[in-house]
C-alpha cells in the first residue's frame, strides 16, 4: 500500500497557509478559533473522501473511521491535535494527525479496509484554557462539566461556551466517554521536540515512557533597603538568595539521572527598582524525570536546598507544589509491536526513548494499551515558527502505523 509523500506535504502546507500568522510568523490556532476549526474541517473532509464516517464527541474531539467498520467494533486509534501555542510551528500536533489520515487514504485507494480510527483531540496545548489535554481528559472522564465550566479563554468564555459552536455538549459528556472495549490500542505520532534524533540521524523512535513532572512556586522573602547605604554584610537580598538557589537547582538536575531536567521559567522580583535591595522574589520550578523515585527524592532535596540557603542568608521561604504528574509507562507489548512494525517498514536504527513533554497519550495510557512514535525534529526546535520535520520521516511513520494496524485489519 503506497504512502503518498506529496499528499502529506500538501496537508501540512494547506493547514499552514490556512492559518493566520502571528507577528513572528508563527501559527496561531487556539482551540475553537476559526483557524482551529478550518484545520479540523479540512481533516474531516479528507477522511470522508477516503470513505470514512466522521463524528464529533461531546468533548469536541473528532473521530473518523472506515464506513465499513461499525462504531462499536474494536479498532486501533491514532491521532493527535491541531491546536497550537501562540506563534507556534506547523508540525507540532499536525504531524500526528496527518499520519493516520494518510494511512486511511492510502488504504482506501488500495481497496483495503483497515481497523484504524483517526482522532483529533481538542485543546492539547493548554494555552487557550489554562489546562492541557482537555479534550482527552474530558473523553476519559478525568474532567467533568463543572470543571470545564470554570476554564476560560482570553475572551472570558468557558470551554463549554466556546465549544458549543463546535459540537461540545455538556449534557452528553458522560454518554460519550471512552469505551475501552471498542479499541485495540492507541498510537500517537508526534515530533520529538528534542534534538537527539536529528543529531543522530534517527528518523523515528519508539517512546516507552512519558516523563513525570513536578512543578513548584517558590517565594523568597528578605528585607528591602537602600542600595547605596546598606553594606554587603548587612543585606537580606531575596534576589541573591533566589539566584543562588537557581544555580543549585541546575546542579541538582545534572547530578540526577541523564533523563532528569529542571527549569526555572518564571521570575518575579519586588520591588523591582534600580536602587532598592529586593525583598521578595517568586520563581517557578519545572522538574521532570523518567523516575518517580527521582521526582520524590528531588522534592526533598529542593526543600533542603531552599531551607539551607535561606537560613544562611537570613531569608524566609515558602514552596508550593502546583503539579505532580507521575511517570506514564507505555504498554510494553504495543511498544514491541511498534518496533517490529518499524523494521518491517524498512526503518533502520530505531531507538527507544522517553518523552519529556506531556501528550494526549499520557491521558489515554491508563485506559488503552498505548505507545508513541516520535519523528525527528530539526535541531529539536518546537513551539517556534522554525519548527521542521522531514516529510520523508513523516511518511515513514505512516508506513510503520500501517504495518502495525494491518495485522489486525480486514480486507
């Protein structure tokens, strides 16, 4: 069954051209926006032309499966998202949608009915309503209508209000929840969002786990005083204390396993005046690892470092854990099957890796046998207008998906 590389290229280019661009040239497709709907409708039309029935569930997720296969018949599931971060790239999410789309089209042309359903999850990024993977969370019942009613976009609309025009229906959320017996498993293809595969000339990789993530909000308090008349030995400088801790946090990650990372991504300094010693600094910590033990031990080390540094400098501190997402293991049997499918598809040097970023696959994994297939991303750039993946690598991922699902497919 031939996979059409040019058709995949056209998918990506068409959605990019139909998407309004940000000032920096990046893609803007907030969930439930006109740009988002245009992308979703394009995929729906392509799937229907390939002989698929299409429906939208009550959470706003699109489903497309061959018309010859009933909706309650067990089938493989594959897909991703079409929403983007503000000023994002043209491949994040889109790649994982066009891979199963092309498999369905190629099968239709070959008069082959595959046991494959395409899905587009609504609001994966979390930048529109402040919480990521909302479509998949709502589909599996992790968030309910009350929670969705509290999450609002920049226009002040709740998820339910903004989604009403796009088939979101709170009255049917429970009725439309996932039925695991209707699926054989879930495969999400996605760009890597890291540089290792591109550097090592590895076009695809099998993902065996999604890293866990702990996030914290730390507040350091000192004493504001005159910058010119306060001796260095008499200062209680909250910013110097925070800077010391930030360097130690980097060292903590470097001293952990090779798949542990820590990021201080936000800093607020008060009073933020040129001639005043800072009396309060608030900063965030994003701590990720493929080991729950490392995450738990890392928290204890973080708290010890903060207490030790503040005691030494005459400061006080509070640390609030704002998120604790555990490591999510992919299904070993599906990972093995995906690896075997990659070999049959002609792939060479297929590494096994983890994902440092969260994906809808993490939400589906407790409910369905799940695995991910990574596609190399140039220099690891993502959430950026310069994001790029080779269409040849995307086509290879489509061949791998076909090899996997055709084993259980019917002609």
